[in-house]
C-alpha cells in the first residue's frame, strides 16, 4: 500500500512539475529540482518557500538552477508522511513542520516543547544549540539531509469566552493540533480537543470549544476575530519548519550548486522565515487588539485586519505557574517519549540554554 501511494504521488508530481532540466553550463551546472512544500495557503508556502525556491533561486543563478514546486495540499500529502516521502526520493526537497513528524522523530519536540520558550531570542539560541543534534538524527534515523529550520510564529490562545489568565482556562475545551499541545492543555486543567484548522470557527460559534490554539497572525487572517473575544499571548509553541533534501539527490548535486544553495538558504530563506515569524507574532497580536503599532500589510500578501479583541496579560503569577507546569508535566512527558540518550543530549544543549533539566525517563 505504501509503495502504491508513493507511486501515485510521483505520478502526480511528474504530471504537474514536468521533466527535469538538462546538461551542465558555465559556472553553475544546469540543475532542476523538485520540491513538495507546506500547505498551499500557509504563510510558509506563500511568503517563504514559493518565492524563494521558485523565483529567487532561478533568478540568482541566472536561470541555471530551476525548481518545480508544488504544495503538499495539491498532491494530497499529510504532514506525518513528509520525512518518509523525502527518504523515498519522491522529491528532491521536502518542506514540513517538526511538530507533524514527531511520531517519526520524537527528538523534534526538543526545540519546541509546549510552553517552554516565550521569545524568539531564546528560540534562536535553542535551535542553534540543538541543530547539530537534529542534523545527525535526520541523517541517521530519517535518511534525509536537513537544509534549514525556522519558526512560523507564536501559537497563542484565542477564546470565545472571557478569561483573565492561566487559571481561567481550567475546564475550558481548547482546540489543539499536536500531541505536545494536547499534553500542555491537559496539564493546565483544560480539555484538549483535536480538530483541523478549518473546523475551528464553526466549533467556536456552536460552543463546541471555548478556546483554540493557533498562530497570532493565522487566527486574525482566518477571521477567528469574528468568533472570539479574548487573545491570551502565552506562547504554547512556535511551529518549527524544516526543509530537507533526499540525501542521494543532494549528494549527487554538483558541489558548486550545493554550496550555492546552502549559502542562499542560510543568508536569505532562513532569515526571511525568522522575520516572518517575528512580524506575524507582533502584528498578529497588535492588529487583533487594535494597537496603534498594527501594520495590516506586515504579513502580505495575506493581509491582517485591525480589530478590538481583549488582550489578556501574562502575569508574573502565570509565568511562575508555567515554569512549574513545564517541570512537572512537559519535561517528564518529553523524556518518556524521547528516551535516555535523547534526554542527555537535550540537557547538554537546549537545557543549558533555558537553564532547566529534563528528568531521566
């Protein structure tokens, strides 16, 4: 069944993307790559992946390197399948979310443990510290070569009922999107409800759920502002994204082409991803609550809307309660899923940055 699925996807790609490029040229060898990217309407596909790979790379290489890209939505691929498809060589490059492939690599959660990281400054340090570990794990366990990592933006609480802080979320039904966010929501005394993004607005309207987790900008753009009244900017996660290459395809590239792509990814694509995450977080919240700093074009081409939802402050008491929850629930749960060797690596890297230690499993 799996081979049949891969064959079907490769057939769809061939039909949509067309034949590979031809022979070598003067400076950079003439190269054609095939990419499967993030969901078609996601900020990563619209703002980062599509313009970088399909426009900037061909332009910067003088047309020598071309990339045929298609969204995972268009070929019916689900998030958890992405690493397997990359290893199988369905495409040369695959872009996805670490959260969605944690079943393949539990270590992925190590850079985005729910509630642990509250600022992009800390997140940068965490990813830098853990990157060598992730590279090795992706190569050895997933059989792919990682090219770059960056966040989508702060994942925060959107509520259709009045709340004043962390304690008020107890017994509330909260939409979650991953195992780690479900565990976090449960640890604060709320009731996790897993549902797709598209189901959230009607669920809030019908009081099926009280609150929902998503990005500070995503909720605004998707008009969650029509069905919610309060935004609570306690950061539950950052939605870490990746681009990986099929190792065989990557190693076959002309060394000059590979070096060119690595340099462009590190100096253009990844920084653009970080800027998008910072803009999405700040302006998503500012526009949602009517702050004068709001720039509705900050996440263009997807425009934000200036509204007047209530901004719920994260108090010092909330911050202390969060630290206790992480120590008592999130880190032990991560340790149990990740294993002894993983916990040792995490404590030496991420743990050293955030100044906490995960317990032995």
